[in-house]
């Protein structure tokens, strides 16, 4: 009886470890530099905002405001725009785009 009990626990632990490994392998492509919750925007999929460029896409307005404020505290002019998809875009001027990405990646 005790041997069957231990075998059940071992099988459960093995199944759990296998699931964790599969999930980690599937999420490797999703990893990006930057804090959690911030996705860097790609220029190909970003709508035109004139002189402004979208530096990140964020699903939460409060978090987007925190990101914008962090950029402003570091001297980067930034604003927010909400797209048709409901995502909040943090917008910066083109000449400050690289600096903003570096700040967000820290």
C-alpha cells in the first residue's frame, strides 16, 4: 500500500513538471525586454500619429500612465493614445524614441 501511495505522488509530480516545461517552452517566443505588462510597439502595426511614434502597447490605462510619467521624469516628452483595439499606446517624438525604449527596458 505505501508503495502505491508513493507511486501516485511521483506520477503527479512528474505530470506537473512536464506541464511546466511545456508551458515554458511555449512562452519562450513571448519574452521581450522590459518590465512585465509592457510590449514594445512595432512600426509596421502602429497607426500613424504624425510626428509621434508608439513606443509601447499596454492593456491597462493606470499602468500606461505610470510608464508615461516615468518617461517624463527622465526628460522624454510622452503622451498616451487609446487605439481601436483598446490598447493604450505610449507615444514619444521620433528623436526620443530610442532613448524611451532604453528607459523602458531597464
